[in-house]
């Protein structure tokens, strides 16, 4: 039995697969869905990157896109926490000292696993 693929059939198959994948990514807060801190977010602590580089993600999961790799010594204010993930405000200097991986809409905050930073001040 021969299977014949038409261009329209292949396109429909690809579009359906993409839509399903996109829906799954959105459901888990995945790639491309940045979770921003409010502009007036209260600073809960100051953190520093102790290693050569640390990932700053768009959301609180390794499934989220990496926005930037923050360089060693970068100090940032922590403004939120979700489990083991902390949300940090991204200083403008990170654009010069970090390695930009993906910058969506000039995000001003991102998420880091708390094991990738050291706390300079106690968490409030």
C-alpha cells in the first residue's frame, strides 16, 4: 500500500504538531513566556553570582528560555521566590557584562535557581 503525502496534508500535520507543542510549553510556563516582576517589587535580598556564569531564565524552571548568562560577581536584587527559584531584577550592566542568550521584550527581571547564587543579605 502506497501512502501519498500532499503539501497541504504535510502542512496541516506540521501546524497541528506545532500548536500542540506550543500549548504544552505554555501550560508548564515554558519557553517564551516571561514572568516579570512588578516595577515596584520589594527587594527581599541581594544576591551575587559566585561561579564563572549563571543562567537567568524567563520563568522559574529549566524548561524556560535562558535570557542571559550573568558573569561572576554580578550583584542583583531578589524580588520574589517560588520554591527553589528566585526572581531577580536584571541590572542594565548585565547587557554589557553578561552573555545575552535571548532577550524578549527588554525584560527587567528573570529567574535563577537559588543554588546558583550566594545571598549577600538575609532573605526577608
